[in-house]
């Protein structure tokens, strides 16, 4: 029987800039504390936490929550709440945080708001080999070139980690795809627009090429807000053409043919399945325990963001096992 130490646990969560209490208009202290408490009390603790919609520094990130120091970033403020939470639990805080800048809206030195991604690594189990913090990969597709500078940049964060107990490598990719562009004729030709945007398909292809180039046959996982439900062209591309495996589909939590069966996000009365965790062929999904649909009041994450986190556990296939499986039978 497989032990828990043979597996890794990952969380993907769009935290909405920790501003859900003010409907995303400004970040506040309360959501940082509540998100930190919800993550820190997961059992077992996640080994990797991928966050989307995390600010750097801006008017939005500081107007309702004064920074502890002038240069404090939103991620640093959140990690301060993580430290507090683990101290209250009388447990060592195992996470090291990495921030990946995406876009800045502002005039000269004034930042109205910023966008970015973050990855938290449990350094008690995983060592960081490489990352692209200084130059995250850009995957934005600009459908209208004259709006290039105004469109929000989309990036892919990448880290190569090594599991300390056995030296197995793991590539982690974290992303947030664009919304479908309204400047394409196809946008107005279909009722289901999310995941149907031609710009989204371009970004999906760029992401898949990036993953294959950097993973080079090693195990990998891809987390993010894809703004695309199951059964959409973007989702189908990842599963059918790129041959990625959806964690939720692999364990039977969702029907990949149903676009509205398991909402992960909500806006007013709308419910949408926009978030996913995918993996390559050398990763085997075990369960998605702790993952709840948006609006499920049983979840510790209920009401903390306009998204719900995806939580999944997986095993990595070691190189030896793959070599043995592909070896020809002995004569």
C-alpha cells in the first residue's frame, strides 16, 4: 500500500488579490488572515501552493491595508499572516514564497493596480532547483495590436523542484489565461464564450509548447485559472492534443464533457468552472480531497474569494519504472 510520503499534494487558488471582502476593489487584512488559516490547517499540508491574482505594490493593494513598511509587497504581507498562523498552531512554517510579476497599471511612478502569480514551496519536502522569477514566460496573445500596451499581460510561472527524499524532479507551471477577446467574430457567434476565444487558444498552445520545452520528459503539473470550462475548445486542446491529464477528471470528480457540472468560480448569479490542474503522463492523480464546488458552505474556503481552490494529491513515476515498462521482454 502506498504511504502518504510517496505522494505530493498541490493547491491551485485564485485569491482575487485578497480583496474579496470589498468585491476586489481593495485588499484587506482579513482575507489574508483567513486564507492563511484555511491553507495552514489543511491536513496533510500541501507541498506546493500556486496562487493567481496576487499584487506586487499598488494603490489597490494598500489603500485599505497599510503595509508594514513602504516597500512591503502583497505577497510579503500574506506570508506574514502565514507566519502568524503557524505560530498560533505551534508548528514550524515550512513555506518559501516566490512571486512572478505580470502587469502594472498606472501613470509614471503611481501604480493603480498590479497583477502577478505566486508559488509557495514546502521546503521541508522539496528543494528549489530553478525558477523564472526574474523573467516569467510571456504567453499573451494580442488580437488587436493597437491595444497591445493596454491589454493585461499573461505569464507562465515555472519552477523545477526536487523531492528531497528520493531526488525525483518535478516541474511546476502556474498561469492565468486571458478572457476571450470580444474583437473576434467568433466571440459573438457562440453563446458559450469562455474557453472559446481565439486568443485563449493561442495562449493555450503557447503554454503547452512552453511546458514541453522545459519539462523535457520529466514529471510536471500545470495549475491555473484558465478562464475555460471543461468541454470548451481550450480544455479539449489540453486534454486531446497536448495530452495533459486533468486531476478532477482523472479521479472522477467531474465529467469532462459537462461544462457546468462543478463550478470553481462565481460572479453575481453566474457559476463557472474556470480553474484546472493538469499533469503529464509521468504523474498519476490519486484524489482531490478537500476540493469543493463554489458556493459549498462546507468548505473552509467558502466566501474567501470569487474562486475556490483545487486541491489534489499525486504520485510521480520514477525513471526506472518508466524504463522497465518500455523495455522489450527478455528472450
